[in-house]
C-alpha cells in the first residue's frame, strides 16, 4: 500500500508568515515606507500615495478653536519691557520669513518638504524687548489646556518660526489657524497650534505632553526613547 | 421544490457577524482619527480615540468569547479545513481571505495596543508601529471591498450571503460552485 503523504499545512503556514512578517515590520516598516514614498515622490503630487498628504491631526479637546481675523489677538507678555497685543493684520505686517522643513511626529510619521511662511521670534522680541531674566518662553494654545515651553536659546534656533502660512496658503484650521509654532528640530508636540499667547517666563517648564511623560527637549531622533 | 444544504454553523455565523460589526465600527472611528477632513468635521478626538480603543478590546474579547462558548469542536474542524488550500466547502480565495484576516486581527490588536501603550511609556514606542497599523488598514480595506463585491453584488456568488445569514444555501447553487463538498456531504464523508 503506498504511503499517504502527510497533509501540507498551508493555512497555518500562511497565518504564521503573515503574523511574523507584520511583527517584524516594527523593525523595518518605517524605512521601507520611506524608500517607497521617495521612489514615487514625483508622481505623488498627482496621485497621493495616502489620502492624507502624510499628516495626521492630533487634538486634545472636543473641538478645534475657530479663527476670526477681526477679534483674534496674540498676547505677548510676561518678562518684557513692552507687552503687546498683536492683531492679525499687525502680525502679517512683521518681516516675513519662509522655510522648507520636515515635520516629525513622535508617533513615527513625518511629512517632508513643508513650505512654511511666518515670523521669526526675534522680530517679536524686538517689539516687546525681553527682560534679562526671561529664560523660557511659554506658548499658549487656544485649545485649552495645551501649553508648551522652549528655552530662550531654543526659540532663537535658525528654523524656529511662528507660521501663518503652510504650502502657500493661510494655515488651515486643523493645522492651528491662524498661527502655530514651528520648531522642525523637535517633535510635533512642541509645535503648538492655535497660538493665542506667548509669555516670557524665568525658565522653561513641562508642557501638556511633558506632564504626561514626554521629554521636555523633544529633539528629533534623540529623545522620547528614540536614538539615531 | 428547492432543496437547501447547511453551510455555516451558528457559531461560525456569530463569529463572522461579531467580527464584521466590530470591524466596521473600528474602521469608522479609525478613519475619523486618520483622515484630516473627517477629523475636522467630527472633532471630539479624545472621545473617538476612547471609542476606537475600547471597541478594539471588545473586538478581540467578543471573538474569544464566541469561540469559547460556541461549538469549539466545529471551529477546530473549520480550522483544519483552512489548512488545505483547495476547494471543498470553501474555495481557495475564501480560505486565503479568512486566514489573512485572522492574522491581521492579531496584528491590528498588537499594533493598536503598542500605539496606546507608547503614548504612556517610551519603552513601547516604535517608529514603525503607525506604519504597520495604517498598512494593515489599507490592505484589509482592499480585501473588504472585494469580499463585499462578491457577497453582495456579483450575480454568480451573492447567493452565498444566505449561507452566512440563515446558514443554508441552495443545493443546486452549491453543486455548481462547490461540487466536491456537496458530493462529500451526500456520501457522508
């Protein structure tokens, strides 16, 4: 009698290979995805690879703050000689700066080549004239209770900006209209959206996410458990 | 007179519909979290996030509960059917779909838990977790679209929906699509 071949376990094999492949992608997923999106980069402006442009919108409260150009103000106060309350028109009349930088989120996604336009903090400091004891800057969001801090030195890094335009258009609501902080060297949670106030304080403290365990100095690739 | 043959047990059908219901709920809440336009329109992110997380936990728990309280021996028999990628009661496409979705369930659950834990503790934070969770969603969505087309629209196959709702399918239909299964059933194999 011919010997019966053992039944092949294709189903189990497929299941295990898929699970193992998926779990191992925790080690290689991001870099492979990076290569894929780079390879299709030129075509992506015509047919986006993902429908979100790579962005995800994170908020901490029930609804996003609105923006009324007539009533909106940016209060800059604290340890300064001359506190100011900037209208939107006044803000737009300050020297305009532009930059193209990559936005990194601490959860792992990035958006390369974002075109920002806005105001350098040094130009705002020229208006308010910080006192010598001002060592930290508190950025207050209209999305309460979101705040975050930079040191005075960090706030003057080359690509730090108060951005009112993104990719050639006024900052959209979900990205923090009308004004957000941009510090590309740090993860997104430091890039406070819906800015309504800037307070100069003696030193930087823990912001919203830092109080939940995130690093205060959120350097991309060198903080929050990541090392590059 | 139309004759019917039993295709899916009560446990199999319960498992399928619990899975489908939870999947649709997770897909809806997940897309609100993922797509900026929906995020703006709906808002309430903290609430949607909680709903998404707890429906994920419920998904896995309910599947385990149905399997434990249902016909376990029957489910093991189904699992053995899935081992051989030939056409019996199920065809190869259906088997591959079921196996891939089962492994995706594990991967969705693990990557979702890692996203949740990573927000609380850097030891659970990996740069690729979000790529895995999103990638699974895109592939699962493609499989779902194909599955829905065959189960609801395609004239030759849509009768199979009756098997997953009432448990039985027409014998003449089964004889065309699954001849080996029908003859095996008739001979008592």
